[in-house]
C-alpha cells in the first residue's frame, strides 16, 4: 500500500492493516494520535513512555520518537524534565480539520464523478453492501468504510490530491463510528446518495453530498471533545 492509497474515511491505514509493515514508532504514533483526537487523552494528561512501550512490546526509544512526531503535529509537548504532555485539540481545531477534509474530499468526489469507470463503481457498490451487512450485524465497519472512501478518492485520478487527503486525514480520528454508532444510518444513506451521483456523473452533487457527510461528523465530534474537556476539568 503506497502513501497515495491513504485517505479517509478511516484515514491513514486502518489500525489492523498490514501491521507487519509498520515500525514500533509508526504504530505508537498512530494509536496515540487516535487517542488524543478522540478525546481519550485530554489536554494536560501525561504519556507514560514505559507504559506505552510495554503495551506495544517495544523499548522506550520508538515510543519517544512517536511522541516527537506528535509534537511536530502540535498534539503533545515534549520536555526534558516534565516528559510528554498532551496538548490535545480544541473543538474549533476539529471543525477546522474536518473543513479541510470536506473541501478536499468534495473535490475528489467531484472529479471521480467524471472519471470513475464501471469496475471502480462496481467496487464502490460492493463495499457499500458489505458495510450495510456489517452494520446490521453490529460488526466493525471502520475498515470497510475507509476502503469505500479510498476507492472513490482513487477514482479522482489525481495522485497529488490523494496525497493531500492522506496528510489532512491523519488529524481525523480513525475510529469515528466507535465513538458515534448512531451516526451509521445517516452515513449509509449518504453513501447511497453519493453512489447515485457518481453513477450519473453528477460531479456537483457528489461534491455537495461528500461535504455534507463531513459536516455532520464535524459537529458531533467537536461537541464530544468539548464535553470531554469539561468532564476532565471538573474531575481534575
């Protein structure tokens, strides 16, 4: 899987995808990033390097390297004496991140509507059916959902846009549907509408639906993060 294959809805590679190809630093950075973006780690929390190293069965070095990566992304602060402290993300930052993803994904869907071929469209339909079956059974849909959106993004025909999507997408929680299972029915209806627009070659509608898809997610997650921050402050 190449860098340009990476894209939302689950962004980057799914947590369970090709783990043998990921270094300890990459795995630690991915999981810690998700915990911060989803509010499991709140601003001010300390990251215990030894505990994380034990969790991943590695030494402190790759975990520290992972934290340095997260520091470059503005998610943690690494200090000589105080160790690693979570900076976190604000509800406003989450809205901003989703707005970037909405804009980029909207353009990708618009371009895909004019370029997607029958084989690619069939694959998108198959993935959507698999998502519906998994959702009805109460199974995890995160990876299938990621594959669904990746297929559309790949159909846009722009490697540069796909790369931009991967970069922006790292700042979106990978396990969104675990946080908000109630979002699934609405998202699946939006998938139906998006497939219809792609099949008709209606780029403007495909873009509108995709941007709407992200707008609803943005509101739910920013509200969730704000509540988590209030709870953390109240118990702190």
